[in-house]
């Protein structure tokens, strides 16, 4: 057909610094652009994955479907960072956290506008799509 092979590098748009641009789950970024935070679920064994995976490590199936992260999870733990990895210095200070949704856990950042004194382990949080000042995309945890 003479059509040039296009490289699907949508993951370049993810995160303050993108470490990978070509993955088997690039729809994640397009869905995030629509405000949807999505993981994958193995249709064969029912395991949930976040971040999304294209292949199940439990049953080795590649029979996956997307699911949207909705509702709330519980804040398991968090840490306010005063030092950041290379490339993330301008984002300081920010809090990284793990939120437990039951079938899966999400590692991410707490939204900058959540006051420190309102962050409590065990609190309900929701996960929302977010645009960074440099135009990159990520997702953050917001108070439920
Ligand atoms: Zn599986």
C-alpha cells in the first residue's frame, strides 16, 4: 500500500519524564487523554493489572480487557518527597502513595492541592487523569 510504517509511541506523553514510548498497552495514554484511567484484566484467570499489562504473568494468557478505575480506594501508605529522581526536581515537593482498590493497588502521586494535614492513611481516595504543566499526562489521587 506504500504506507509508511508508523511507530506507536504514545507513551511519550505519559509522566513528567517518560521512560518508555513503545509498549503493548499504548491505548492507556489515549484513554487517559479522554480522562479515563484504565487498567487491564485477564479474561482467562480474572487477575487485574494496574499499570496495565498486555500479558498475564499468572496464567500467561494475552486475552486481556480494559477496565476503568472508578470509585474509591483506601490510602495504604504515602511519602512526601523532598528529593526527586533526575527530571522530577521541578515537581518537588510531591507525595507518592499507594491506593488499594481491593482487586488491585495503584502507585501514584497525591494531587498537589490536597493539604498535607488532610492526608491520612486509610482515607478514601479516587484516581483521576491529570495534565502536567509541560503538557505531559499522568494520574493523581484526589480526596474522595
Ligand atoms: Zn491470567
